[in-house]
């Protein structure tokens, strides 16, 4: 028996969309939920699944065409059970590959790899796999369940190499991409909700942070620095600079002090060599500054901080953060950093633990300074204390090196004599 597949309601006031890909051909066997089309509307890219299983006998749409809700897409010859399948020579439906076998495999891998805690079972995707028929055929031949494979192609499409990597990771007992799927929960069952889309910057930040969190073994050290004298110096420099109205904040001083610390401890201004067997030490000091923009986090680079004074750095910081907020940064201004500073001091909070941005190996978090009592025996003085945190890649920096780096940084910032040596003016 033949049945038509019509374009279902696309939701959210979308009546039509463009066909960006037709994923099946006449003669292909499909199962319920096998993606058959990829559509692009103004709001999103989406896959249209087959509602029924069977064999595609006719296709009425093609790539680039605009189609509307209710339009006839394809005709499917329905499988009437095993007997008919055999009789008609219908291929086994693509999707219904033995997930149980895969689950068993995953469980087996987990069991076999018990002595190696790094091994993770593959994570099953909650959405239908997005792959071309030839990749589906390839996966079927190898017995790989595509719902366990992470796609690295455009829009998460599963490529032949992804299937090969998945098989390899299963054979070696090592998961290539252990990103857990986000659980698909219907939150509306507990109250009103609204779903908004993440813009490109937030999506990229999310991907980078996830990868950094999964690949870099990171630790964070904490310290508090007495910046009472430095703050007096900053204010007097600010008054000198007040003629041109530009603001001198604490950050350029921290950039200078960090650069001195990076020079003192060269491993902190390095990257791991790709084979993991060496360190690439950088003899330049390009500091990346995290900037909070309405679109999300941008991290432009200020180059050669060791060669610039506080006034130059203040001006460059103001310029580059304005450019970031106006979305005017060019790729060159976002690349080549050797160390990052993320300052939430202008906003508030006592401490936070920033995430290392690979290939860099360390990042400094700056929180808001506050006047606090510092005890000297039974007496105490009121001092302006600045909370700092250093997150670092433990493959490159040991805790002791991080503590030395922080102690050195503390000395640079708490004793302004050190500042006058640091090409500040
Ligand atoms: N303690 C106390 N006050 C501080 C301070 C600190 N550590 N750091 C800044 N301030 C003060 C400044 O002196 C300034 O005071 P005035 O308004 O009285 O002059 C005010 O806070 C605002 O400073 P600012 O934020 O405009 O300037 P900045 O040079 O300190 O920072 C920039 C510039 C671009 C880093 C910052 O604006 C920003 O975007 N920070 C957010 C970074 C971020 O989001 N990090 C998180 C990354 S992880 O998600």
C-alpha cells in the first residue's frame, strides 16, 4: 500500500521553508523518524523525518525549492510486515538497527575498560541522526548505530570519518567525543516557559568552553592582594590623564604585572606541543582580555603588553572593548593571545574560577577589591584587597609553579616600587 508524506506544521508561525537537502532517493528504505529532508526557514534549520516506514517510491521536492505546510513531499510504499518485506525484496529499514546490540557493545566496552576510568560509554543522541544515505549505508555495513555517533559536518551532519572514528573508539575502548547529550525535558509541565535561540557568539563560546572543560585538566589557585598603594597611584595617574577624559582602571596595571610574571615563569606563557611531548615557549606577551558585550563574551588581544605603558594600554583597552561591543573586531584582533585576563571587578563578587582557553595554559580572574582589616598581631590596618584567581592547565603548570606565579604577581601589585621597574610610565 502506498502512502503520501506531507510537510507537517513547522510551528512558531512558520508556514514555509526552503529545501536545503533531500536525504533520500527513490528506492531507499526508511523507518519511522528517519530524516528525509533538511529545511531552512528564517528561524531555524530542521530535519523532517518520515512518519512511516517503507520504501520511497516517489519524490516531489528538490533542493532549493520553497515548500509549504501540507505540501506532498514523497510517496512511501508501506511494509506490511516481515513476510511482505521478504517478498518485495524491501531493504531492512535504515534506522531500526539493533540498538540493543550497540547498547550491549557499549556495556561490554565499559566492562572491559574498568581498570581505565577515562573510558566512557558512548552517549546516545536524543535527536534523529543527520546523515546522508551513503553514510547510513556505510554505518549499517559496519554495524554502527548512528544515534551514538557525533557529527562533525555542517550543522552536525554525520560524515563517513565520524563513523570510522566511532568504530575506532569502540575498538580501542576510548570514546573520541564523550560530550553527553543534553536531556530533552519538557519543562512546561512545571510552569510557563519561553524558548529563545542562542546567538552565534554564545554558541561558539559554549562549544569552546565545553571542549576546554573536557580536554584541559584545570586547577584554580586563589590569592588576595593588598593594592592600597597601587590604588593611590592609579588615582593620581587618572588625575594626570583627566584632561583627555580617558579612564585609567586597575586592569592595565594587572596586565603589566602579569607580563612580568609571565617573563619570570616562561612555562606560563606557553602552549603544549601537538604531540604532547614538549612546550612551545612564546617570547611575546599578547594578553587577551575578556569583554562582556550585549551579544556575549568576546576576547580580543592586546599585543606586546611588555612594550607599552599604562596610558597606552588604557587607551587600547578602551578602544578594543568598544570595538568588541560594537561587533567591529577583525579576526586578527582575536588571535595570537598568550595569556588571558578576565575581570569582573567592575561588576562585583568575591572570587570566580575562569576556564583556561587552550592553546593557552593559564587565565587570571580578577574580582572586586574591597577594604578589609589586615591584622598585624593584635592591631589591624584597613587595606584595599583585590581577590585574584589563576586557573591553569595542570599538564603544563604544577600547583607549586602556580603558587609562585601568584606570589610574584602579588609582590608586583602590592609594592609599587616594582611597578616603576615595569615600564609603566
Ligand atoms: N575592583 C574594584 N573596582 C573595579 C575593579 C576591581 N577589581 N575593576 C574595575 N573596577 C571599577 C573601575 O575602576 C571602574 O570604576 P569607575 O566607573 O568609578 O571609573 C568601574 O569598575 C568599571 O570598570 P570597567 O569594567 O569599565 O573597566 P575595566 O578596565 O575594569 O574592565 C573590561 C574593562 C572590558 C574588562 C570590562 O568592562 C568587562 O567587560 N568585564 C567583564 C569580563 C567578563 O565578562 N568576564 C567573564 C568571563 S567568564 O564568563
